[in-house]
C-alpha cells in the first residue's frame, strides 16, 4: 500500500504537469515561441524530478530493508548496477521530499497555470522525515487535483504550527473549467491522503467551499520526538 501511494502521488502529479505544459506549448507555439520554450523547460525539469523520485524508490526496493550493502547493488558483470547508465550512488539515497521542497512544488504548479501562494503561521517545528513527507504529498495531491479539475485558477497553501498540532489547508477558487460536483468522488488520491494522515494519528477532510472551489485540510498531532 505504501508503494502504491508513492507511485500514485509521483506519477499523477508529474504527468499532470507534463500534459498541461505540453498542451500549452503546442497551442502557443505559432504565436508565442518564448512561452512555448518555457513550457518545454518546465516539462524537462518536471520529468527529471519524476525520474529521480522513481529511481530512489526502485533502488530502495532492490536493496531491501536488512541493510544489504550501503552501496548500490552489484550488477551481473561484477560492477555496480548503474540503472541504465545512471549512477545510483549517493543520489539514490537522498531524503524523501519534505517541506523544504514545497517552494519548488509551488513554482511548478504556477508554471502550469495556477496562481498559488503559501502562508506559514506559528514557529516552525522540525518534523520527522515520514511526517514531513506526509505533508508534502498531501499538498502535492491537493494541488494536482486543482490542476486536473479546476484548470487555471487561484489556490493557497496555509501551514499553521500550533503547540499541539500542525494544520495544513489547501484551498482553491472555482475555475472556469470546474463543475460543482468535481473533486467529490473518493478517488485514490483522497484515499491515499487519508491513509498517510492516519499513520501519524492525523486526519484529512476534503470538500467544496461555500464560496466555490475546494478545500483539503490536513491535521496532524505535533511530534513529540524527532
């Protein structure tokens, strides 16, 4: 289930951005080559990031959890398996995405046509890696749904550090392409968000806003140890 959640979040988000940027590049190419070039650059960067995340996940699966070698797995010829020519050394064991990568995530979403802002309230707490990944994936999935269901619109990410809890709220205005009932079906993304939160004793609520648009709210208990 954990592997399925990771695959869904990585593939769904990055491929959504790539598809939107590819469509825009094709549409504006005859009239605005510069915008088309920027879209292609976003596609290249997004694709590289998706490949890095997939490679990290696959290397960890191949090595296993018994500490079987802190080095990459050996290839049949006695050398190191380079995963198609790519060095799977140190980069393969890079930490999973966390709050430090939220700015990059938001910039990618802006490039896909959504005006998104982020506001942080309260003294930031250092989160365990798994909890930080949970926050990142929930924000990623919520913004991916905005891209897929609302089209060009405005969204906001609010992170509130309280003494006994951490609350993350992702909201978006109703876009021109959205319908009143979109986003209400319990798809894999929403199920995955709730499963991630449950691991850490938290919860996720999601639903339409009274003023239009959609809201995803993640609540986690404040970590007692890091």
